[in-house]
């Protein structure tokens, strides 16, 4: 099994309340664990080699979403980008 190390140097959150940042980050982290538990995603990521930046297109966020859900949506967007 391959090991995936993700380092997020900076997470820029525009349009969100500063007090929601920890919940958004927690949702992102928890969902990334799920995304990278998928062998296909890990295999595709490994094939990409070292990736210094992954450009993710727009991620739909439903109005009124809880901060944790926002983070989960971003992680799902990352997963979709890897599988393109």
C-alpha cells in the first residue's frame, strides 16, 4: 500500500467567517482521509508524481452549508480533480 502525504501550506477562505476556519479545515481533513482511502485515487495521484500544486475548479457550496460541510465539499472537489 502506498503512503500519501498531503501538505497544505495555506488554505485561503474568502467569504467565510474567521471563527469557522477550524471546522472547515476539520471537514477538509476528514474527507481527504476518505478520498485517499480509495485505491484508484491513490494510484492516479501516484502516477502524477510529485505535485506542487493542484488546481481545482469551482466547488459548489450550497448556501447555508455548515462549515464542516464546506471542507468536505472542497475535499471532494480535490478527489474529482485527481480522477480526471
